[in-house]
C-alpha cells in the first residue's frame, strides 16, 4: 500500500529559495519531479524568499564585479558554473552563465512570484524567472523583463506593472528572509515539509520522496 494513501489533508511544503540561485533552480525542478511521482498527494506549496545577496542594490551590479567579489576569481567561478551546468542538464535545464551580464537584486522577482501565488501561478512564474535568468541571461531585476515574464505566464500587465512599480510586499520579502534565518536556515534551497521536517540543498527526487513519505505519515497520524 502506498504510504501516502493514509494522508487526506493537503501536505504543506515550504520552498525556501532565491531566484538568483542555480541550486534552487535545480532543487525546485527535482521537487516537481518527486511530486509528479505522487499524484495522489494533496499539496500546498508555499514559496518563501531567501535573499542570498540581501545588500544588493535594487539596480543590481555588473556580473563581472559580482563574480570577483563572490568567488575571488573568474576562473574559479567558471569551474563551478561548469559543474552546475552538467548537473542541470540532467534536470532539463540549459544553464548559460556566459549570457548573464548583470547580477540583479531578486527582491522584485520574489514579489512577482508572490503576486502570481495569489492567482495560482507561483510555480509557473518562478520557473519562468529561473529560465529567463539562467538560460536566457535576462536581467530579472528589470521591471520590463518581469512584466513580460508575467504576461507570458498569463498575468495581466495592467495589474502586474502597477504592483511592481509600488513597494507592495517588499517588507514581506525581507520578513520571510529574516524568518528563514531565525529558523536556522543559512542557505538555499531548503524544503520544509509538514511544518516539521526540513531538508537543505538540491536533493535527488528519491531523497525528497522519502521526506514526503515521512511527513505524510505524520500528517495522517495527527
């Protein structure tokens, strides 16, 4: 018998992530794959922002400057990016780090995912933002880029643009980031399942599936 058959209530899954994190792109793709193996599992996905670069100016910075500051040398970064790209191919992700010209603040991109969540489109929009940044090299700190991504995902520009032009939900983004740190989360991705079980890193789908099983049994036991 499938262990998840014991669970009837939706299982809460909090995705702690940043949209400029390649491991988060890989991790969320793997989570999606794990969930597809369990179609009987009712789930309630919640996207929780984590800011890898909380002090990044809203206008972002040149990619070359960021890479040197973050990794110390471009050669070291290229070796790391090559390894990530190889892993990404296994998840159907074509990483093109060479196309990225600017490292953005991810605050507004997180706000767009939050906006999309209210319309039931968070997963689609988050994946589209990841793809725009890591595959197409687009500046996801740009309002125009984000509005275009939203439109391509079914969001009305007439609603999206005013929202992004405002400061709505900025405090929520920083609040979620602070909450993650208070929970002891120091990196992304991290998945919190059933409010009790957490696992960090871009884990393989089989590992995530085991965590889902444990959380589902706990939920069924009340």
